[in-house]
C-alpha cells in the first residue's frame, strides 16, 4: 500500500525538481517528567507514505532516483523498556547527511516535522506540503476500511449510553465507560479528547468531561470516537438525561436533525463545501425563526452573520488519519474565507472518496449572546426577550462521518441512532 502511495506522490513531486524530506518527528518530553514523553504520533504525511509509526524516520525523495527510507536503528533502551524486537528496516538514518550532501546542488523542501540541522526552502516546502496534503484527501479502500473499523468499535460504546446517562451520574463517569467500550470493541486509542457536556456545558464546543453530575431535564452532548492505528471515528450525539425531551429540546432537535440529514445528502461530488455550509446555515436560521428566536429572514441571518450567534463553527472537516485529516484549502486558494460568519476548516469542492464529518450545531452560548456589541449589531434580527428562556438549554450538535462517492454519500455512522 505504501509503495503505491509513494508512486503517486512521485508523480506530482518529480516535475518540481526538488529534493524532499518527509519527516516523522520526535517524541516531546513532558516538562519536569524526566524521561517521560507525551504520546508520540508520527506526522501523518510520513506515516501515510511509509507505513511506519516509529519516531525519527525520514523519507527522502530525489526526483531522478525516487524514494529512500531512512530510519533510526532500534536502540537498546527501546528493547529493554518497550519490548522492541527485530530491526528498524530501511536505511540507517546516519546516512541521511551524505544523501543530502550528494544532492546539495538541488533545492530542498522539508515537510512533516522538522529534522535537526536541516532547513528546507520555505516556499518550496509549503508547495510540497500542499501537494501531499491534496494527494491524501481521497481515501483509498484500506483507509476507509480502517475508519469503518473505528466506527464499529465506537458504536459499541454509543449503544450503551442509555444505561449510563442518568441523573446523578458525572460527565467523567460516562466518558470513562464510553472509552472503555471503544477499547473493548477493538480501538487502540481515542481520536481526540472525549467531549461530554451536560446542562450549560453542552454549549461549550470542546468541553472536556468533568466531575459535574447530570440532572433530570438537562441535555448531554457527547462527541467521541475511537481510533485504530491512527484512523479515527468522529461522532456526536445529544441525549436528554432522563430519557424524555421537553418541548424546547424536542423542537430544537427537530430543526437540527432535519438540517443535518439534508447536509449529509448534500455531500455530492462537485459541491463546494462553503456552499453546503451556507445552505445548512440558512436552513437552521429558518428553524430558529419558526421557534420565535430570529426575527429576520434566513437570507438576512446568513448575510448579516446573525446565524453565527447560534451556529458559530464550520459544517465539518475531513477525516481519516487523524480527526482533521488533510483539511484546508483547495489548490490555488490561499485565503481563509468566512461563510455565514464562520471560518471553515476546509474550503474546497468535494471529490470522490473524500471522507468528511457533517456536524451542524445549534447553541445558546452566553459569551456570544450576552456580548454587548453583538446585541447592538443584531438588535432587530434576534428576538432577545424570547431568547432568554432558551439559554439554559445549552447546545446541540449531530455529527456523522460521510464518504463522498459517485453513487452518492455513504454514511459510515448511520447505524448509531441520532
């Protein structure tokens, strides 16, 4: 698999006539932790091209000779402390300086992590990084299968949430039990910090599970996914703590669910992601107007960015080897734009085999809704008096993992009820 990826990368890199180093990176020490390090993750460009997850490696590309795989030898400490066995494979990393010296008459690009004592040309490095990132966007069959396995492991935890989401149970307790099921289902890690937010915490976009205990009548938002060999699921669902939706919760969830389903259906080849975000924002604004929260038309809510008071983030991002894998700008685009008041993690047209999250949300965030400047700016667009009782509700987000195909969107997470 890695050899075919290297061949595809060579096709786009050879015309640049630039030497390229793709660097894995080194572990980062924990401050004051003596010999302890943060969990190591090889740079995704390096891992995708090499299949190697060990630190220290460098893939070197010569446009006339192709790829050379330099790896650090397995140390005695790795054998003693980590149980490492066998040999590192590839070429000894000690040979990299000679490789570079032999090719010093050609420009050098360095992507991924940095390598001690080596500096690439900044512009060429940025260009190569963009080329590799764009190359990695379509997911091959092996990558889709890995994410599907991560989804399956994660679904095991989501299937048991109704047992754990009860009044008096803490957010952290739910997170621990959920992650445990991910691991029992085959995951070897979590793709990101598990989010469990109850009550007002559900309106905090990246709320880490705390010791707060859930209460009857509240909502709890859960955003979590297991990963396998770096490939991760990314799933969000929202639940009533006591199993019963009150009227406001039910009405808001209905608005959000309809918009989310239509956004999933909108994941078609050629669709601009920014356009899909705006279309979804307009639909959410129509729902908020029907609930008496917005006074203005959906078009005005989008154009004035009033909808960003309630939907302040992007519709989603790319997914795969990491939770925001290969997102960013389409080739030829260099400026980050805003859409309906939100800065999106990706600004590009969808293509076949893109794997994306679709995660609209509606939130009542005090930091936004009590901001004096925003209240003045949108004084006539928001029914501020009618809004007040909604603020205690918190927030909602629904997120699925969707593969774009020639026959339409394939929702990898459709089996997890929402």
